[in-house]
């Protein structure tokens, strides 16, 4: 496989697209857009080197009402904050550590009594 020669800085959209394509994942912007409308299974390497597979979303329809964001908090560049459907809590990961993204479908959340 040959790597396309691109003369741009690492923050240029063309470079980000090439890197995402090489890894077989969406760009960070596209990943966030998809998470805002549905559920994905994201595999990434944690900072300690362990691999983590997380079923997650940013879609309010899949987040319990009392856990939805109250403000638009500014997050560090390269960090994606999501609702972990299995842990039932907010988690974050570094985009550059993502190794795989799979469609997770949709889920319905019911409040536990």
C-alpha cells in the first residue's frame, strides 16, 4: 500500500482524512457527528496501554434525562466525551488512540426504579 504524499501540516483536513482512512475509522469530526445521532462500538487503547471496547453515544435520546449535559463544556482538542451505555456513565477517550469503530445500532433507555 502506498501512502499518498500530502504537503500540509498535521491539522489540515486532508491529512486528517488520510490518517483516518489509513486507520479505517471516520475522521474525528465525522465520528462526533455519528455519535450525536446514534450508538457506536469504539475500540481504543487506554493511556495505560490496555485495549477498551466501549458502546457509546452523544445522542440525548440514549442518555438518561438526569445525566444529560447541562452546558456545552469545552473539551481538550482530540478528546471525545461520550455516554458509556454499559457503564451508564460519562467517559472520554483520545481520538488518536481509536483503533476501530463499529455501528452499534440504537437502544432505548428506561429509567431504573
